[in-house]
C-alpha cells in the first residue's frame, strides 16, 4: 500500500466507529445518577414521602409532576432502583415509548442480579432495533514523496500519485502511478547507459489493486491483490536504473513498483486494530512475483523469476485537535526478503512520522532508516536515511447508508 501503513489504513478502510449507546439511556444516567455514597435513614424516609406524592400526581394524570417527584426521590435514595420503573410508567403515559424503555433498561442495569426477571425479559423483547452506524467508506487521492540524499551516488526522489475509491462498502480499488528522478547520479557500469548524466528519470510500474474490506471486522482489515503495468520495461537503461534506485530508497518495501522489465503480481493483506483510546496497532504483509519481460537493470538485471516477501508492524496515535481534525504519529518496522537476490536478500527498515487528518486534508511527514545491509547503517556508501512526505485529500463516500443487517442496541456501553 502507498505511504505509511497507519495513514494508508486510515484512508483505505476508515476504522469502524464503536456503536454509540442510546442517547436517551445516556440522558437518564445523568438525570438519575448512581450512588456516590449510601443514603442516610433520613434521606430514605424523605424519599418515601416524595414517592407517595408522585403516586398521587400520577393517579390524577399529572405525569410531568409525578416524574419530578420520582426524580427527587431517587436523588435521595439512589438504591431504590424500582423508582425507575415508575419513571417508565410515567413516560409511557406521556406517549414516550423510547423513554419508557430506556428507564426500564436503566433499572435492569442498576439493579443487576436483583433485577425483576419479568422486567429483564421485557427490556430484551422491546429493545429498539437500530442498524450499525455506517462505517465511512473513504476514497482519497494523494501524492507521496521520498527524498534520499545518498552519500556517493547523488540524490534520489521517488514520487507516487495514488487514488482509491470505494465501489461498495466491502470493495475498494486503488491506482498507483510511480515516477522517480535521480539527480547528479553516479556513472553506470553497463555500456547500455550514459556514463555521465546530470539528471535521470523514469516511470515505475503503475499498479491497479482491489481490496476486500470486511465490515464485520471491528477494526480495519483489507485483503486483496495487485497487478502492475510494466512501464519500467522501456528499453532505456538510465530510466531503469533510476527506477531501481527508487526501490532502494523505499527499502524494498514497494519493489513491485520499481522492478525494471518485470510484470509484478501481488497478494496483500493488512490489519488495523484500536487497542485503547488513541492507540492502535497495525500489521501488513505482501507476496509479489516478478515475471521477467526483458533484461532489466539494477538488482533485477539478467535475472529470471523473482519472489519478494515483505511485511511490517507498528503503532499509531491520534488525538482530536478540533472537530474533524486528528493530529498524531506513527512508528513501525518493515522487513523485505527477496530470496533470489544475490548475496544479502534481506532489508529491514524503521519508519517514524507525524500525521494530520481532517475532512479536507491528509498529511504526513516522516523519515525512513535502513537498519542493516545492503542499504542500512552497515553500508557507509549508500546509507539509507530518507525524508517522506504525503499530501492528499479524503473523499467520504456512502456515509449515510445503514448496514442492512440491523443489530440490537445494547443497554450498556
């Protein structure tokens, strides 16, 4: 997936919000608060007097007055949970069926094991039916940028324009268009290329992807595949070498985009699960096969069929800073393994970033570091340390269509 895993999952999946508690029950919890301390004998006697007054109002048909007295009585004796059943009767006489059910539900919640089984059964039977809140299916478009100033081989800039769209609530498609520039590059040893060239550039392999995003999963999940269009097959060694350097800049995490003269086919999956509060964890994995269409260049030069296995895990934090806006950060590690590469076919990397998301913008600034050879700290010549930037716009789609399978509303959070 493009950009960092947390930002990608957030825009690709839109984590399903927790089902909200019934607002009427929430209001009653505030109107009839639970015990802070045990009532005194005097308060219990006063509550009985208020209950008697409430009954008289109720029998006279003055239901608003009776509800006021029952509220005062419960405030004095917060253990008299059956007063909530009287509140339910008063609300029902006023035609407030939802409020009556909510009062009975609050009685069941407060009474616990001592609740009247008949009332428990009635609350379950009359429980309002409400569909799950629609998970926002998010379409988005953005540009990723990665800058790698190498120590002895010039500066590599990798660009990736991507867009994704929700076709249904369970299916999303994505298009990625990679392009790379190599400034002040080193000379190419291959005679097919230019010995000296101040600027090299080339297109990577555009990717078309489809993802299944199951709505039954409580967090974010995606499973899908990718097909690459081998634009990097163009018979220009300068362009192919540039594309190969861009793959190194990404620490091999997206080799499918940067494999010259190869047709990449991938299967990928990702998970995003909120653990507590603003903290969530993510994981992703991808398997890619590279079908040779030519001689190739860089790490794919003169090779047969290759397979790459990549994956990563990390965490993200997000804090609301204003309505509709979230500021946070992410960190994680990625590992890429290409068993068919000569010598060292394993590359590990670390990513760190700061993210901002709102209804108008997607933004991330961060860095990527190589952790081992052949690109990491053990390689003094091309030590991998890059700057990454993502700018984009989310496009919410289908936000108000309910899940056709309505689920009962819980009486407790």
